[in-house]
């Protein structure tokens, strides 16, 4: 089968099947072999690995993954792409295409059945409108995952990797960094896709921590505090938390906790590290 990372081969397949791009699925297919090489390299896939690909499209990256991995599960939501995938992946024995919404797939069951419960590697060119729910869903469902290497909107990659005190830093940075170490491995301009997206993209690799970087008594409570402190960015942390309907803390309790941590009473949420949020959450317990 012809390599789909080469634009004319992608065009040939799309014409053969008379395929129309679906805006609702955020479809943008990669047409740059250098970027595909970078993704496979960054994900460090070996012949021992079971790889989950989210949104294979017409199978461009899937072909590369099949060459490097032991087994690939490709989950595709668009049923119109299933016959195309059957064609473009016909040479590979080590791939299973699953027509389903990734948010509805029991990935724990998949890892158990196909990989004896060992950690899997996730690779994806994610639709931008649903990037955050997919990444957070993978972490929060406690699926055994070693790493996630994904193509996302550049802006989202910056937010995931952001440090305290920067404009990109927020609830998403903290949520991802609680589970994994993020690293942007490549910037990808719009001309590497068909159709061209309006924004730049980036490949980010998230290596899951074996041990959480902070100890927290109640994860959900900590994330409720984090969300509340970024909901009203311009407000001080005390006011942000005090105004949050879902949190039961008085101004005095919050002030007391901050003082115990040696933080000024007028500190803003964006100044706190993950470690400080964990400590604050534990103190307020």
C-alpha cells in the first residue's frame, strides 16, 4: 500500500472513496512524512508495545504504528472511514479497527484483554474541539498508560506545559501535570494537514508518573479548589474560593490556611504550584 503521508497518495484515496471531510469530527489528515516520523520517534514505540490510536482517519499514522508496534487498536468514530481503513491497512495483520466514540470505549477492558493489564501507549492526532476531555478521560479513568503522544492545537500544548505565574498557566496545566510530565516535541504548521486548519499545531508527549508528584488527601477536592481559583483569574485566591458555590470554606479558613503556608493573603491562584495547591487542599480538609 502506498504511504499515505505523501499528499498525492492521500488525495488518491480520498478521490477513490469520494470522501467528504466532516467538520463535526474535526478531521484534518496529516500529509507530512517528517512529522509522522517525529511522532513515532517521540512515542518510543517498540515491537513489545500495544498501541492505542485515537482517530486514525484514513490510516496515515496507523501504517507507521503497525510497522513499529506489536499490536495497534485504532478507534475511529466516523463510520464512513471504516471501509477506507480496511483498504489502506489491508497489508497489516497487527491492527484492529474499532468503530466507536473513544469516550465510550472501555479502555481498561481493552488493556486487560489485549495487553494483560500492562501499560499501553497512546498516539493520536486529536480533533481540537475535544482534546481536553479525551486527555483527561484517559488519565482519570485510571487506564494503565505509559505515555500519550498527541497532536494538539499549539495553544493547548502551551497551556499543558505552562508554569506558575505565566498567562497560559491554568487548571488544565495543573490537571495534566498531576498525572504526567509534559514535553512539546514538535511544532507543526497548518500546511502539514489536509484540509489546512486555521491554527498551528504541536506534538506533545505526556509520560505518566509512576508515583504522583504530590500527596493529596482528596483529589476531587483539590481539583475543585484549582478550578475555583482560575474561574475568576483577576480575583485573589481568597475571594475566588470564597465565591465558589461548590466549596464550603469561609474567608477566615482560607486566610488561615494561606498564612500557615507562608503565602500573602492577596495571592492569586496563578502564582501557586501544584505542590502548594495540594498543601492548601490538605489544610482545608
